């Protein structure tokens, strides 16, 4: 063997006979030019281990007490197996005390022997270590990773809302790599996230106001190792959402000194804890402790007096709803208990009773327990409303049938009747009429009667029906361009004002007869005719087509056809009110029909007003009472009450109703 001690690497070839096999391998030695290691014996080898075992290889490591080279060998089990020298590790070319060789090209699931050696710079090689054994993994197996990631740190919560928050943290580390994170709430062992979180923040949802949460994060690696839990982030979700406003206030069990107030329960995002009730607009609740039910027993009241009640809901966080609409309750003037909430609207004075036209927003009006509906019934109770004229065309009756039925029953519970209201200027001109042969004709009046009749026929048991069908027919917009000849728009000099009014009246009477043929006596007919017929003296000797002049005027003919006549009496003093209705009241007294007097509150259509043609509400109420006092006892016997109408279509109801001077 040739050995050169200059600073160069000498290649030594060795041949070792093992069993029946021969292995040839090369070992690089380190030369020592300065002879610093001269005379050193072979290094001492320790801590020999096999690591990172796979199906085709492994890594052998060991340590030496002196700088030396690295070499390892393996062989499989079997009497004829041979040692295989591992490839030389280039990282050891300058000599190390910590050694590693990588073995490759092995067979899966096979047991191997292994040994190592190290040589000093003077070719002082340590003999091979004793044989040790290991087994390669199966082909599909991977190196076992039992090291868990580090725990996430700096867990915080931000962007806290009523139902959630964003959780953030500092990333974990792992010997192989972190694949994701799980979030756990309030000690749960089940992660709140469905899929592994790959970032370092996550929006937690479905939290509940008024609740405190403790949130931790754990890291996970590809081998399924979980870290320990992070520090806990504690958050409290504050509840700032108020309950809904109580609705549907009603009263019952009314006596001289007490009453029961009830309402529909409010809802809340967490839960309603109770209610406060306020009397007569007071800012201080009448109850000393929260009411936990939806009823309140008012006691210590004075007989025959009225007061208002309103309710607010409160939740556990102290959030308060808006205060409900008020309910007026009138205690009994006698010892009899009133079991219905409906009758505070009644009055022993007929002059106090009111009818109202409800032309607009009727979808809202019939919607069960809507704010609009509750406002209306509160108003109706406090203003002695007896009859409601509900604008209801056939399409509305069909689409809102369920809500209308509910509304009728509620009105009945409040001692009110509901009449189906319809009206249009040209409804008086039925097809085939002999009076207006050039204008547009329509069956709308008959279609309306059919719809109301069919609706009432569908009502069963004691459920409320429409009490009447009302036609509000005042053809003030028809003109000669429509083929009609109303007296205010005459273009044909041969067609006089009297002829025009006569034609309209005859057409209207024909229409009423056709309606009666549809309704029979199953439903009353209420007519609000053109207002000029009660004062137009030119038609006192009315010429009824086919009958001639019989001594009856147009209004008397109309009363013959209907059950109720509502005179639209737009005058502004008591004497005129009574005088304009006197003839119809007298005729009704002889025929057993009913007459009502309609009054226009104000012609201002821009906003609701509390005036009566520029006068005060007090004057309106005084005129109504005086007009009633001027009636004879016979007239009072057939008088059905005063109906109030506003032509307000812009400001909205029920704000305009509250201006009805009651």
C-alpha cells in the first residue's frame, strides 16, 4: 500500500472476504502535513444509531472522539449475503467527529445488518463496529413523524359584532410542516371550524349576545399530530338589539274599577325578559316590577272614565323596545262587567257615533297585527266608530281574503261593522243603458256586487261578514268627451242641465236594481249618491224612465232601491246639515229605511288637518250635536249616524284620522 503524507487525499483499496462474497470499497483518508495527529490511534466510535428508515433506505449516525472519516456498510440477512459499502459522504472529507452515512437501494420490508468505521489521518482505522440490525418499511409506508407542532401564540379577538368575531394568532412551527389549525370554544373537544384553517385568522360566527366565550387554537401537521392549546382569548358579545314593539293591545273584563290589558308578545334576538306598561302617557311605568306575561290587570280605576295604556318590552341587557301604540279603555259606569275589548267605542249619544271612509292603504289596514291596523283600532275605539267603509275592489277581495276575514272578526270584537266600499264615476253606465249610448259602459258595479256576495257566502259559523255593500257614486269627472252630457260640461245646447241630471239619476237607479238582482236580501245596499240630488229642486218632480212623473224625487226613488242612504252633506252649519237631510229622513221614516249624513272634514288634500272648513273641531262637534237636536223624533228613529270623510291621499292614514275632531 502506497501512502503519501503530503496534504492530499490518498485512495486506499481494500478487499475483504466475507463468507462467500467479496466486497471492494474505497475509503478517503485525511493526510496530516504538519504531523499534528501523528501517532494517533484509531478513533473511538459511540452512539451508533439508525434513523429515518424508509422502504428503500436509512441514515446511520455515530460520533467519534477524534476527527476522522465516515464509512458504513449494510447487508441483508442470509448465509450468502454480502456487505454493501454505502456511498462516501462528501461532507466528511475534511474530517468530523459527528458522522452520518445515507444508505439507499434497499428492499422494502427487509431486515438488514449494519456496521460503521472511522479512520484517522494516519490511516489509523477503527475496526468495524459490532453488527446491528434494522428493518426497512413497507413500500407504501412513510417515515413516522411523532413530533407535534408548537402551540399557537398571541391569540386575540377583533371585529366583535352581535353574532361573531375574528380570531387571529401567531403561526406555529413543526419539524415537517404545519398543515392547519382548529378553533375550540368554551372547552369543547369539537372544533368550531368544519375544514382545517390554513391561515392565521378565522371569523367565528353564530355567537350569542350577552354571552362570554373562551377561545383557543391548536395546530396540526400532516401526520395528524396536534399541538397543545394556545392561550385563551376571552370575548363577551354585547347585546344592543332591542326587542320588537308590542302590538295587538286589547282590553277585557272591564268593570267600574278594573280592566285586563293584553298584547301580542314581542320578540328579541336573545329573549324578552318582561314588559312595562304606561298609563295616560306617563314616563313612569305603572308596574313596579317587570311584567313577565302578556297581560296586565289594571285596578283602582274610576267608573265611567277613560284612560290610555301603552306597553314596552325589555330584554336581559336592558334594551327597551319603542313604546306601543296606546289603547283607550273606558271603565263601566255600572257594576256590569264588560267581557269584550270592543265596546269602549260605543256611546249612549247617537250624535257621538261615527262612520269612516277608508279609501287608502287597505292592504296594510287588514294585515293582522300590523302597526297600521293597531293604530286604526285604537283610534276607532276612542272616536266611537260604528261603521267602516273599506275600499275593496274584486281583486283586493280575492288576493286578501284571509286577511279581510281576520279584520272583519276583529272589527266585530270592537263592536264595529265593515261595509265593502266601491265607487267609480262611470259605474252608473251599464252596457245597454238608454241614457249614455256613446260613452264607455262597464259591468264593474255588478262585478263588485258578485265578488262581495261570493265572499260573504264563503263565511261560516259566527265569523263576521261584510255588513253591507256601499256604492259611492259621484260622477263629477265624466265629461262630454266620454260621450256623456253632465250638466257641468254641456256641449250640446239641446241637452239641458235637467236632462243631464235626469239621465244620470235614471242610469243610477237601473244600476241599483241590477245590483239587487245579484245580492237579493242577503246583504244590505248602502248608496252614497251624487250630492246635488238632495238639493236640486229641478228634480223634485222626477221623471222616472218608463214611469213618468210620479211625485217622487230622485232621492226617494233611490231610497226605494237601497237599505241605507248616506247623504254627502257638505255644509258648514247645524241648520243646513239637518235641513239638507230632512226630506230623506222623513221619507225613510215612512219606509223603514236608514239615512246617514256624510260630512267632509276638510277639502285640503295636501296634509291632514284638524280644522272643519277653516273652523275648529269644537265647532264641527257642536254643529253635529245641534243638527241631531234639530231632528224630530221620527227622523232620529231612522237616523244612522254621521260619517266623516277626508279627501287626504298624500299625508297618509291614520294620521289623518286623528284629525277627525273627536
